[in-house]
C-alpha cells in the first residue's frame, strides 16, 4: 500500500493519518449508533444536527441531542439555524455540553431547513454565511468546523472561494459533500471541486470529502485521486458500523476483511435497539431502528420474513422475541457465516 505521512489535525486534536468520520445524520448518528461506530474504528463522529432555536428555547428534543459520552471523544456537536444571534447563543449552550468541536451545518438540503435559509439554504447568501461563521468562531474557545455542499445549484458552485473565506474567519476544518443542494442525494457526487479546494495553495486546514463513499476501494480512490485529508461516511454506515474497520483494514493490508458473521450482526442490532430504547424511549427507538435492519441483515439468505417482522412490530418485547426466533432458526454453523 502507498505510504501517507500527513496527519489530520483540528486545532490540537490529532485525528491520525487519513481519518474516517461519521457524518451527522438526523435520526441516525445518535449516541447508541455512535457507540457502535466508535467500537468499529470511527476516528471522529458528529451528533445529529441540533436546531439553534430549539437549544435557545430549551426544547427537550434539541437538548437531548447534546448528550455526549467520554468514550466517544473526539466528538463534534453540529448546530444549524438561519439567525446569527440565535446561532451565537446556541454556540454558548453547545460549548457548555463540553464537546471537542462545534460544527456548523451548511449542507442539509431538506426543504423544511434549506427553504428557511438554514443548512444548505445559506448557500444562497454567501456573505451571511461568512458573517455567521465569523460570529460563531468568536463565540467559542472550541475549534469550529463546517459541513457544506458545492453550492446551491449548478450555477453557484463557489465552494473553492467559500472554503477559503470560511478558513479566513477561523474555521479549523471543512467537510464537503460533492453535490449541490438542488441535487439532494441524486446522481453521482462530484469530487473534482473538493480536490480544487484541497489544492488551493491558500488552504491550510483539513479538507474532508463526503458523498458516495461506500466501499474500502472507493475510500482509497478518493484519497489517491482527490488528495483529501480524510473521508466522511454517511449513508453507507447506516446499519453497518463495520464499514470503518473494513476500510482501515483495507488501507493497511490491501485485503478485504471478512464481513461480520450472522452472530455479530444479531448482537449489534440487538445492542443498538436496547441502547436506543434506554436513550430515547420505546416508541421512537423502534421507529428509528427500522432503517437500520435492512443493512444489518443484507445478503442473509431467507431473511425476508424476519425483516418484515422487525420493521412492522411496535413492541420492544415482541421484537426481542423476533431476535430469539432468528437465533433459533439459524444453526450454530449459520451464525458464524454471512
């Protein structure tokens, strides 16, 4: 394998050589899922995005998302909003939760966020984006990072200039999703502009790439071709925290790690559900776990009936019984295979 020596640092936080980041994902990157990803080798993780207005109003759902744990470090808390004063106040609330990093969401494309001028919506007003970032940096002693997109649409892909301006007002790393807001998650991510940001001679902060990093080969290709300092993994990690260990093993050896066994998948899914129920309550945990089951058991033969039960049951006790049923239906030999 090729030898890379540069270490990625955010402020005084050493992330090592070519770190793998867990992307902030609504209803996904909560403490239970982050615990599993950390165990599998994620180098830096971000919380779900948190509404600045919710934090200021002390809204229960927003405040709960500030929950972070020592074993997760380094951990970044991500905030979003469209009002500069509210974002400054939210930054102070966030700093009190004692994360390692505060991240600003300038990338969420969802209509209810972007069309109110928050998330990717601020890409329509770059001067405001720069002003807001400068005020947030001044409001905290913690390192501030940004996650954003190439631009609002095909005609406004100003990311090279934007990244430089954000660096100039004090951010200490930037993660770039290789799509515009207009694209949402459609089509292929374009990493060429991410490379242009990284190759800008004025840039001296880490540049992380995001978008369509789904396999160890793709992650290594992004490193070689686009020169990024690390990659951020989003959708490919849902229901598959093992992606971090698989990528690291491939970087080190050039070989693929054996996929998780059926027993490992069952144990992870059960732990994930149990931790979720404890953290957010039975109803919400059961609903939000449903998106994970497909990947937890992807490729398992004759599993469709079990999966249907997992995604349709509303009782934690019944779902635990489904897991017991799965174990009894797969022999010891099958549990050691995928």
